[in-house]
């Protein structure tokens, strides 16, 4: 019993170490120790034990770092913890556990850990890529690996460092040194790999209207939120080429052109002689709404718009609505309308340049940032709305995601939120400016327009996924082809 309790405690500790590495905590070296401890828990364990230990680790990892979800969907929070922890549990089972062949296990651990992460980034309902290992490294040296292998490659690198620590614990110095050398090589390649190039510089302003955290559309006057952003925009210094407003701060029924907010936005763009990109929610009918980033041109006319493609499950639509509403009951707090799904490329063509767009939730997904850049985006915009979430977990993790998208695509990222965090991020992933929660502020500075593609933009995450599958398969092939060493038979003593 004591042994089981100690093992469970070790699994929980491993998960808490991974959680502590993720923003808003951000103690990034702890991620390596967490993976190393996970590897120690897998060594010599049965398939069932590997699943249970891995599940416990993941539950301790996700429960604190995804606590924000309880405010979005009380029923979804525990379900998400159970399901995502099961994915990590299956990853534990995918690692050969025979301790006599540690080097084979160490082949599989990075691949299995990476596959667990990419699975929950894509499944179910399109995935929930929050509290990720990649986020823990966005401000650390390994974050630069995203430039060649995307964010999922950063996860792989973290797992390899974890293996190196585990090998060092066993004093297998050759394995430990080889694993560290691989990570250093990946980092070195990322630092010299092809990047984009600057094709111009514009002056950009990011507007945050401010207001109390916990603001929800259902209980807030939309005109108040709109007016806060008009008031904040008065602090913009001209000349300015581009102004970004957050997601959802213009909330109307029907097309924006048929509402009075349209005249105010048009007048603002004309007064500033700038390109204004505003986040607008348009009610279509009792069941549907649109979530768009709308361009206003310097002469006050309306330009292009981008409609959000990747929607937030249980926030912007309810999967299996009839079943979920029945299970949740009449006071579930679920959204009454579903967002329409956009289908167009994530780019806006404006006088300020070609602007890639990832609205809110989309910034967490590698392929959404890639889509806009592959279609010619020179700057990546992230109009978002985290005002309804309690704590600052989502907001902190979103800044980390913006940093990863900047590194992956070698683009400046402008992030605008109604109540924070808003930020300006360089192509190297460095945060040049960031607002505080609830303050009314404008972030304004020159930013570069960039052309060209990184390796990550060109190849996407699929090669890293394929390599991870190959490593796990190779480990099992080697494990199954190497019989367990036989123990010498005990000799019976002769009776005297």
C-alpha cells in the first residue's frame, strides 16, 4: 500500500511540475523534470500501471491549468480533465515499460509524449490546445525550435530533455549526452534556418477599452463596451497606419452597415486617416451569429472582412446541442446561438498591407496562423476577447500562443483584448508591450511588414507527428524483437 501511495504521489508531483511550467506560472525548467519523472514512473511498469500513473500525472497537470474552463462550462471542465488525461494515459501505455531495455523506452518517450499533446490539440471538437508544454517554452530558448518544427516540435524537444535527465539519473551518460546534443542541434538549426524579410514598416496601434474582468455579453450593455473603445481610441497618436480593436466589442443585430455603430467606426477611421480592423459580432437570427474582423478604410468606407473559422466549443457553439442541453439542464449557461463557420482564407488586404488574422481561439492553433501567412499575410493580427474568463490563465496562455505563432511564422503579432491582455510581439517571440488587466490603454509603435516563409510555415506540424509515430513504432519493434534476459536457475542444495 505504501509503495502504491508513493507511486501515486510521484505521478501527481510530475503533473504539478508540468503545470508549474505553463503560464501564468511559467517556471519553464520544471517541464523537463516533470517528463523525467514520468519516464521513471514508466520504467518496469505493466501496461495497466503505465496508464494509471500517466493518467494521474495528466490530471494533476490539467486540473489547475485549465481551471478557467469551469467558468465556461461547469460540466465540461471535469469531462475535459478525464478525457485529456486518458490521452496521456494511452501515451504511457504506448511506451515499452521493460526496465531492462531503458534505451528502447527512451526512444519512445518523446514520441509518445508528443503524440499525446497533438491528439488533444485536435480532438475532440477540433481540440483544446491549452496548458500545453509548448507554451511553457514560449519565453525560453527551446521556444525558438518552433521556427522549424512548429509548436509540436517544441513539445518533442522538452520530452527529449526529460529523457536526458532520466538517463543521467541512471548514469547512462552516453544516452544523456546524445539526447542533449540532439536538442542543442535542433535549437542551432532553428537559429540559422531561413526566415522572412522586412518589406516595410508601419505604425500600428492596439486598443484596449478596459473594464472589469468577468464581463459577459449577456449581462453587459454592448454600447458601454463599444464606447470604452471609442474613448480609448482618442489617445491614439497620429499619424498611424493601422488600428486594431478587439474581438466582439461591436455587438449588433443584423449587418453592421444597418447599425449606428457603423457610422462611428467609419468616422474614426476617417478621422485618424488609418486602416481600422474591428471585431464585430452580427446576430443573424435566433440560432446563428457571425464573428468577423471588419476592415474600415482611411476614407471611412468598408473594406474586406474575415469570418472566424475555428470556433470555441461550448463558447461559440454547442457540439451535439440537443444531447448536451438535455444533460446540462435549463440553467446550464450554454450559448443560445451558434457561430457560423467561416470558409475564406485568413487574410485581409488593406492599404496598411496584407494582414493575416487569427480571431481569438484561432491563435492557439498552428495551422490558423499558417493559413494567413501562406496567403500573403505580412503581419498577424489576433483580435480576441478574454473578458468573460475568471483568473488570468487563458489570457496568459494566449500571450504565450501569440509568441509561438510569431516564432513559427516570423511575423509581428498584434493582440487586442477588451480587458487584457493586449500585446505587441516581435517575430522572435519577444513581447515588446503588454497591457494590464482591466486598464484602458493604447499600445502604439512601429512594426515591420514581412514576406517569406519559415520552414515551420512551409511544412506544418505533420512531419513532426510522423516522426513521433515512427519512434514509438521503432521502439516496440525493437522491444518485441529482444527477448527478456533469462534468470539463472536456482540450484537445489543436496541434503546431507
